[in-house]
């Protein structure tokens, strides 16, 4: 309780309050505009937050992360276009409800389910904190190395059908972080004699190029488009009342969100699918799923909104991000010399609680904002796509150039922008590159640190947690191989789908 | 919206036109980088294997090459999807906008953040096909708001334009500090 109060004291500042409003409302708007998404927004805003206090900067970014999925539900329900990729299943039940003239009910239910999931995720995080504070210090260099390795393996295997491409891109990310002057031996690595490469390839430059610039290019090379959602009439508070009828589904879905959010590489997609399947199997009307089922809508939205809080668990406790957005947030921690990991729980637990409380407050702000401003949002999401591309380019410039005032960074970001566009158009994942950079850096540092105590390879796994992680790695690889063999034996062709083509993740 | 019957279906990604072009390109890059390892990274005599500066470039590029080779193989044995070169045309078309971005970045230290942003916004909007005065005015306003937010309010580190040196004293300092 003392720590929670200390955390609340950290938030009692006018700049944090502004950050809470800016992050949460900004996140909703960004999430609601198809073609932007939280990754683009966080990438653009990252450098701007470096000059702010860590709690202020992280509050803005958390606000965007936690609230974007609320906003993403709006175009999913109204125009069958998910604002963020993780709202895809929301569209499958929300849009048929809109076609039946129940847009108001669907939107309201989506907001209330999102709120339920968001708050559930944060409460789980708060309850788990004492356990995390106990477990985290058990992780030394070897354990963190193995956990990062497990993270990379999971991220690669998550891209089923494109595992080879995902592996290649993850390894490209690992390679990128090795470029430049080696911090221990002071030798150049892959600089090709070019001075600007000596300081390495900056993660923010790569992130901005791959997520933000590529999205701008993506929008600019395609014909112009402008969504035209119909306004929503009536009070949106009714959804909370209806949600209580589906509280079992909402709670189980949020539970899936929490569990899956902690696992790198899977997150919202798996959580949504598992909760959707659970809801359908236990429903009295399973045939209505996919044709406007309120239960399906609740399952999908509650699950994906429980994920952001859970995704903070590996980041805060071990300093290991499980997906692109938390990887970006990690750089904010590093810039301010607040190193997430075991030490954070021992030395800055008030800071951790302040982040939790900020997450709760932003969920309240978002839901109140959406209930009062949904029709305003339907106007905002009508921005023509090519104009949006111009705006993203303008904003991205600030992010890239303000880092070091370097034209080389801008050129590099533009190059990664083109690469990102190619990957998006090819339906190939971008996230493995970013996670490869972050986790690759962690693995290199931790392996070097572990070398002092490692005489034989078996010493890497001679401690209980290290051994458990090693067994999990073997298990994951074994299960993947088994799935491949079964697929090959079954020789079944899956139907093509465009779920990943939005490529916002 | 597709219906998903299994978790595997949900996660599965499918190939798109141009996949094999990218696959070959990625393999060529991986092989080239790997071939440079002895020139581009030094081997530290007497150092532990885990601490060698060569270790991670070698591991990452080695695995990247293996994955890239399998990706090429996967693309080669898959059914051909029509529209490969039209797709490559789209990739090349995006380079134009990358050039726009670099020119914008090069102009900021010369003509200043505010003038460069307004010019960039208006010209690129024209290039994108917008002719309406309302849209052009709106995009200029967004440009102005961006400058005010980041440079004037948040004081993000951006250089002052060389052109500002020609302004009268008071205005010059004001422009350097805020725009």
C-alpha cells in the first residue's frame, strides 16, 4: 500500500496529468484512423519524449499503447476496417451489427468490453507485482540471455507460413545491432570505412523507417481513399449494462489476454482467438458468431485490451520486450537510465506502481472521452489516405532528425522506410527486425557477462531457472516440429486470408 | 472477414506477388555480408569464444543466410503469383517519396524548419494529387501546428535555418528560438 501511495505521488504533477490526457486521447484518435496505428505514433513520438521526465514520457507512450485498441474498434465496427490489426475479429461481429442498424449497441459494447479487459489486465499486473519482485532478482545474466533467446524463437515461430522469412528478418535485426564500434574491444564491425556507421545503427532510426516512413510511402503509392462512417446516435453508457450479461466471457477473455500478453510474439492475436473460440463454444447461440454476436464482440475486445498491461510484465521484470511497442518503450527507459529488470523492482518500485496507476487512469479517461466524442471521431477518421501519408512524413522527420540532427540518419530511415514498404506489401513481418535488434543486443551483453562464470556449455543451464527456460526452448521447438510434421502428413490447404495485410503490428 | 477455424490458420501468412524477387535480393545481401566477415570484423586473439566481436555478426549472418536460402527455396517451389513486376514497380515508386523526405531533411538547416515544413507539406500534397484550396490550407495548418508543437512548445532539438541570419535582429532571434 505504501508503494502504491508513493506511486500515486509520482503522478501528482501537472505535466503527468497533461501527458495522461495527451497520450490517452491521442492514442484513441491514432488507433481509430486506419493506416496509422500505435506503432507509427509511438515511433514518431519516441524522440520527443526523451527530453521529458521518464514518468511523463512513458505515460504518453503507455497512453497511446493502452488506448489505441479502443479507438481501433470504432472503424472496425462502423466500416469493417480495423483501426489496428488486433481489432480484426471485432470487425467480424461488430460490422454485421452495424448492418442490422445496431451500430450504437456494438460501439457501446466494444468500449465497455475494452474497459473491462483493460482494468482486468492492470489489476492482474498489480496483484502479480509482489511475485515479480520476488522472481525477477533470480534472473542473472544466463537466465536473461536464455529468456531473450526464447523470445526471439517465439517471435519467429509466431509467423506461421513465413517462419523462414521471419527468421531471416530477426537475424537481420540481430546483425544490425552489431554494426559500429564494439563497446568492449573497441573494434569496428561492418562499418565499411564509413564514419557515420561507427556509432552504429540507431534503433529509433530503424523503428521510424520501418513503421512510420514505410506507412507514409505505403499510403502515398496507393490511390487515395477516404472512409465514410455513419454517425452513431444515442447514449453509449448502455453497453456497460449489457456487458454485465456477458461478464463471464469478458473475464475469461481478459484472462486469456493477460496470459498471452506475457508471452513474446503472440499477444493479442492468440488471446483474441482463444477467447473468441471459448465464447463460441460456451454460447447458447454459437451460429451467430461472425454474424453480429455481442458475445463475440465482447470476447475479442476484452482480450486485446488486457494485453498491454500484461506485455509490460516481461519488460518491467526482466527488461525483455515481447513485441515492437514495448521494444520501443525500452529505449525510453534506457535514455533516462532507468533500466527495467530485476533492479527496477528493488530500487524503483514506486515508479512501477506509478505506471500501473497511470494505466488505470488512462483507461477511465479514454472510455469517458469515447462515450462523449464518438461522432467527432467518425469525422476524424475520414482523413484522405494520401494526405495522411504527407502528415506522417512531416511528423516522422521530427523524430528522426531531432535525434542527432543528422542527414545520414534521415537517409538511413528513408532506406528502412522503403524496406518496410516492401515487407508490408509482401505480407512479411516487420516486428522480427526490431525485436532482433533489441533482443540481440541483450543476448550479446548478457552472454559476455555470463562468460566469466561459464567454463563449459552446461554451466549455462546449471541453475534452476536457466534450466527451466532451456527446457521450455526445447519444448517450443519440439512442438513446432511436431506441428510441421502433422501439417505435412495432413496435406491440407488453408484458405488464404488478409488478416495480416493491414500490417500495423 | 474470413472465419478462422484454428489458431494455426489465424497466424498463417500467405505469399504475395514479388515474393521471389525479395527472397533472392535478401539472399544476395546475406551472402555478401557474410563474405565480408573477415574484412569487416577483427578476431581477438586469446579472447573467449563468447566475447569475440566476430561471434554475433557470424551467428546472425550465418543464420540469416540459411533462412534466406530456405525462403528462396520456398518461393521457388510455390505456385507463381501473377503481377510480380508490377509489384516491383510499386516498390520503386516509393523511392520517390523517400527522396522527398531526404530533400526536406536537407533543406531544414538551410531555409529553417517552419518554411521547409510549409513548403514540403504544400508541395507534397500537390504531388499527391490534391488541388483544393481547403485541403492545401489544411495541410499547411497541420505543418504549422507540427512546428509549433515540437519546436516552439516542446523545444525539440532542431537546427535554425541559415536563411534566418538575413532577418532583422529581433525577428532573427525569435525565429531561431521558436521556428
